[in-house]
């Protein structure tokens, strides 16, 4: 039996909600459990899944719990979920509830992770900067003006603001947010894409290559209006760290202006600190010729193999030739499947929880399919009208703001 509970004004970040939902699913008699902030998209998805939600108005910091369980256990499980929101079962250490009076274990911290509902996030980030702390701003729904102001203030203080909407970072080998635990090594990443950082990280780990730092910037950082403040400061941090010998730049699509800005910063840092090889992976980018110490990749697999070649000191061009042949074979197979005649004709659908992976798929498929639609399109003319009811060849990113508002 499916039951729901609405908790007004009870914000919890997406990591907490997912972990509690997974804990609920492990309980006896539970078939399914869902916990979401009450965004219109989340409400629609839960209703489509059979959860009864009354037609009332919701705020961004309202929370919905949905459980499919034995009727006699439904109420007690909902109560358990509420208790876990206040006292998670996995909690193993003290937690700093506010920036003004952190408990003793955090007295020497130089980084604050801010994860509150968006309308309060900038205030907490400002407080953190005033305390001399770098900030990982996990929250989204921070205005562009607030982001620019925060990052300019951080830059003037010699600090860093990662975010808003920064879900992944690795600092000195320690994962923060949606990060993986792996080997520490000589690679440093700066990325305006959380899923891009994660994909690069895991592909390198599979090859036995460790990462020392992965600095997330938030996707809006590389927009012309923001100017890549954190991205450029992140590059300087990686250059100044002698333990980092290879740098990877990951980003969602960015303008020619920002590409030039990043390129000139790299040239300046090379001149000041000495050259380090840089591997670029910008979503949607077309093939570019490599230059001395500069490697331009069109996907994450290519990026990982290029870094591997640099670490192992093998020819990069040999790797790219192998990949080109593998790509040709895969695209031929895909085109063959999509060309099958009959009724209904094959329709390609892809579902992603990260925009950069969705961009990458669009870029690859554009070689054989002229019109691939998405709620996160590389080309604005290919925007899908309704992400919950797509038509035609379509790739949907469930990490888009419509699904995460209020995180």
C-alpha cells in the first residue's frame, strides 16, 4: 500500500534524502520508498508512480515522503523516516549545525559545506567567507548576482567558492558531496560539471590513476557573466601544488570568450610556475588538433585514455586512432538498429542524471541522427517541449533545475 506524508518547511539535501530512502527500502515489508523536495516535477513523477498527493500549493522547502509497504507498517515507517531526518542512522561524527559555533573537531577547518534551501544559501556562504573559510556551496537556486558577489569576495580574500550547485569535489584525496573514494595521485581536475568530474574520476581510477584534487565550480561559473572566477582560481591552485603534474579541465558547453580566457590563464600560469600538460574536455566541442602540452578531447573516455597515455608516457595519437576505430564500429551498429523498418519504428531514448553526460551523448549521436531532442540541448532548436512526455529521439537529463529546485 502506498502512503505519503508532507512535512512543511523541512528542507533536506538530496544526499540525505537518497540515503534515508535507501535505508527505508531495506526495512522488512517495504517495496519502495521515495523522498523528495516538493518541486512540481517531483510531485508529478510521484503521482505518476501511484503516490496520492493532494492538490495543494507547496514551497521549495516542503518535503514529501512516499512509502509502498505493508498497510500495518506504513505509519510507523513514515515516523521512522522523520526521525532519521533529525538523527540519520549513518551519522558517525559530530556535525557543525552553524558557522558561528562549530564543535571542537571543526575548530581548525578551512572549508565550509553549505547545504541549505536556496533562499538562505548565500547568507550562510557570506558568513563562511567572513570566517576565513573556503566554501563548497552544495545548494542551488542562488541568484546569479549573489554568485558573482560571493565569488568576487572570495577571490579578494584568497578563498574559493565552489558552486552554487556544486555537488562534487575532491580535496587532498578526500571526496566531498557526491564523490567516490579512490586512489590519490598526480592528477588535478577543475570542472564546471559535477557529473563530468565524477565520470573523469572513475574512468581514471579504473586505469589505476589517482586524483589529488577535483575542484568543482558550479555550472554557471563558466558563463560569460560570471567569468569563470572559480575555474580560473582553481587552475592557479592546481599549478601552485607541486604534487599535481597533469591538469584536466572539464566543462559543460562554453563560449569562445571563456575558452580564450581559460587558454590565456593557462599560458600565464605556465610562464609563472612552469609547464604542466593540460587535457581539455568541453561538452559539445568539435575535434581540434593537439598542441604542445595541450590536448583537446571530445569525450570522457578519450580524456581518460589521454591522461593515461601521459602518465605512462605512451604516444597520445596511438590512443586516439584506436578510439576512432571503436567509435566508428559502435556508431555503425547504432545506425543499423535505428534504420530497421516497420511499425513502430525504433525510437532512441536516453535518461541521465547529469547534464554533461547528456551533452556528450547528443554530440556523439549527432553524427548519425540529425534531430536528437533534449531538455538540456546542445542546440536550442532541439529543446523538448515536455521532459516528462518526450517525443521522437530524445535524451532527458533528470539533473535539470526543474527536477532539483529547492535542493
